[in-house]
C-alpha cells in the first residue's frame, strides 16, 4: 500500500512539473505586442503608400535591406531600376546602399514621369550622369522625419538642403516629401515628388572659394601710394630755399 502511494505521488509530482514547465514556456513566448513594429510615417501620400503595400506592409519593409525595401514599394519601381542596373546596366549601387545606414530621397514613378522624355532617355544613356543623380539622392545617416532637416552631404559629394519636419518636408526647395520616414533595416526612405539633380546644389567647397578674394580686396583698398603721396607733401625743397635765404 505504501509503495503504491509513493508511486502515485511520484507520478503526480512529475505531472505537476510538466504542467509548470509548459506554462512557463508558453509565458516566455513573445507575443505580437512584444515585437517592435515599424515607426509611423508622415505625409499626405502615406495613406496611398499603405494601401499599395497592403496589411502590415510597413512592418515587412522594416525587416528588409534598403534596396529590397525600395523594390517592394510599387510606386518606386523606376527609382529601384535606377539604383540596381535596370535603367543602365553600368549603374548599380545596391551594394553601396545596403552597406548604409542611409537617408534615401527616392523619387516616385510620378516624379520620373514629370521629366521630359528626352531628358529621361539622356539620363539613362549617360552612366556618369545617372551615377551622380542616384548618389545625390542618398546621404549617410538614419534620421527620422523630426530630425532630417538641415544640410546633408550626399553620397555624390554635394549638399542636400532639407527643410521642414514631420509630414511637411522639402528637399532643395524643389521636391516635396509625399511620405516621410519609411524605415528599412539600414535606411530611412523619403518618397519625393521630383527627381533631385545635383546641378541644383552648391558644391560643398563653395563657401571657401570667396574668402581669398575678399581678403585680397581688403588689402588692396589700403593703397601704399597714399602713404607715398603723404611723404611727398613735405617737400625737402622748401628747407633748401630757407637755407639759401
């Protein structure tokens, strides 16, 4: 009888341990609420972006590389081709972009459609110009819509000027951000309504080119000839005439 009770006690204890382990394991499993989602986006075009991405689209992009995230956004298909060799096989910056972090100012398909057809064809046919254009749309960093304003040095070398915050942001005073802060694994993506051109930016060294000229002009205003004229005003001949008298 005692042996039977002991057996039952051991079995009950084993069952209790198993139930406790199962409950603990279940409690430690992450829930949907524990997994961080993509930060919210801002701008007048964000509702349209969410609609084209479908349910949880921003959360899916949140886990992708920059190039994959851009490729996953239907309205960025032309820009995706521009950075990946689709417009010109000689121009492929995917490896550079995916080794970010980068702030990416990505023109939408509608932005490319605003270009004159001849200008777009010329852009496709000129690798140097296409490289400059896509690199000008990228700047090192990972800045959200509240912090992206100011002067940003592009991958191309010239500075991008960003003004505004949140859902009201402009780039180089020519492009409006239609949806700001789409977050990928290594990028903040800003959908813009105009293709940026490095020709609209000042070189990063522009502020230093005027300094030597201004300094030279300042020294030239103090002309040594004025000092010479002053010394000539006291003529030694007057002293000679006095002695002669």
